[in-house]
C-alpha cells in the first residue's frame, strides 16, 4: 500500500496537524515506511499462537465479589470535609 500526497494532506487535516506544502513529501515517505513495516508484520505466521497479555505467564488476581459497607452513607460522609444531602461537596472547577 502506498500513500499519495493528497492522502497525506487529508490525514493531516483529519488529525488537525498543520502541514506545510514543503513537508508533505517527507511525511509521505515516513507514512509509506510505516505501512511497509506493517505489511512485513502481516507476513509473519501466527497460526496456533495464543494471544497473551504479558511476556511472562501469570494468572490474573481475582477478588471475591462480596458486599462491603458501601451502603453506609453516614460513615462514608463522616470522612468528607463537606457534605450536603448525602453527597460530597467539592469546589467548582468549571466556569
């Protein structure tokens, strides 16, 4: 797959990147090099290879799904610096 200059300009516009006309050929070469590398990765035979989440085998840590004291509103709000009507009061951050 190859990227032409019109495609480079469109990608730059979609990514909201200001790209001068003088920089388009260099960006075209870089994008084509990236796509060439991806095409090389497609040639690798991965049949029978299981997906992995880490380079070292490990089991995911699981915790029991139990009910906690999350329903005790009064005890939770007792730790808050300010509360009102059963909710935390926080400073306004959006004008």
